[in-house]
C-alpha cells in the first residue's frame, strides 16, 4: 500500500502514479468534497470484483461512477432533460445523478433496474485525474459497509480488516476532510426526479421546497409501475431491515395496487405469482435478497370496517425487522392501525394509485 501526502507531493506526481495504479487494475482511496472514496476502473471487471471484495457486504447495491464532465457522462448514460438541468446547475458538486445505463461498465456497477449513478466531484485533484485518465472510476465511499464515514485516513484504516487493507494499492491522503454529508442521490429515470438519498439542504436547493416527502409520479405502463415499487423499496431498504416497513396502498378497483405489489415482490426475488388476497385477506411470501431473509405479508382489507374485524388478522404480529407488510385498501383500517404502527415505531409509506387509462397511472407517494 502506497500513501501519497497531497500536501507534500505535487499534483502532477499524484495523478501520474494514481493513473498507473488504476490502469493496472488497482484500487485507490481518494479525497472528494464529501468523504474519501474508493476507486477502480469502472470498465474493468477484475478491478470491480476487487472493489466489491473490499467493500464486503453490499447486498446488491449498485456503484456510482465518477467522470469529469457532462460530455464524458454521456458516453455511459442516456441523459434526459431533467438530468441535463441538474448537471448544468449543480455539477460539479455533491450530487449523484441516476440515468439509464448504456451498458459500458463492468457487471456490478449499474443497478438491477438498468440505471447508473454519475458523480462529477467538486474536487480539482480528482477532476484533473479523471481528465488525464479519460475513463470512469467507481465513486463509492471508502469505508467498509456499516462503518463510520471516512473523513480521515486514520478513521478509515481503523475500520478495515487486514484483508481489506491488503486490497488497497494507493491512498491519496489530503488530511482530515470537512465533515460534509455524502452526496444527494437523485433518480432522473422516472417522470419526476426521486431523491434516493437525501442531503436535506442540497435537496431543498434543487427542488426549491422544504418538504420533499410527497412525490407524484406518472407511470407509462405496468413495468414502470413495478419499477417504481422496487425503487421505493430500495430507498427504504435499511428501514425494512432494522424495524420492518408498512406500505399502505389506496386507489379504486383496477388502479394497479396488485401490480405495485408485484413490483415489490420482484425486487425481493420472490418467484411465486402474486395475486390479490381479496378472498383470503392475507397472503405470506418468504424472500431472500442477497444476505437478507424475511417475509412479504400482502393484506387486502377491502371487506373490513374497522378495528374489530382488522384485529382478527393480527396484523400487529407481522411487524418487525425484515418484515414487509403491504395493505391494500388501507383507508378501511387506517384509524385503528395508525395507532398500532406508531406504538411499534414502524415506518409507514402511503401510496395512492389512480388509473389514467391505457395502462398509465398517477402514483402519489407519501
């Protein structure tokens, strides 16, 4: 492991040595305006495999890539109008923009939805390295999964195993970085930009509003409805693991509630065909997504009229870590079950679906 002190070594030397390591398939630790990052050539499968071994447990989470400008980004993703506006106004900067992947990076970098996050760091040393290299590198935080954010090399190394340290080829040490939050992550592949990871100050700046918790999306078909469901679950994955999650579905007959549940099941790798439990009231499906095993509970409470009938399903017993409870026609039991959810401190996401015809849907997420 080679350590380069950016305060003592010239930028030209650091760039030259870093470029050589990256082209040889090595892993570098580098500073940004947020935290220290871990970088390998994003187009090299061997290098990406090395990074995934270094990051250890990731449960299928995608990696972002760092490029030096919008023109370079367009070699790897398809930018729509809303993505272009974010690039022009806020990049370089602490924003990761998710767009449609063009299939030019190694396996394990893009998401299972066929999307890829792009980062243009607001850090001159890294921008110059990326320009000289003319290839993208991974833009993931340098800490091991579950460890504290790395604002100094000392903190970083303290959280790594000997095996992880052995995988690092070069460290660019810029001293202790300001304790800035990680980049805000914005998915621009849907009808409305979706904040997947929130740096609240930056999010308010971008969306010009204080409350970004209510989101209205337009789905063009069943596949997009299912993708929206999967992305919603991805965004709340840590909550699902820690405390469990309740998703409350509302909307008239034919609005797409069961289609939405199918998207959740697809994300959870459930192979069983999902049908609405209108007559059985409750269906249960086991899932295993990477290293996480749990259950999806799918309830339909259309025929229920309050607490007495709802208690017969014993829904409160279905709340807990790694448990996803999805309730169609939630408004039928809302007055009673909201108290249960609050008592258990289980996060609640309310989703209202509206059929617009020709498989188009308006989806409001709160």
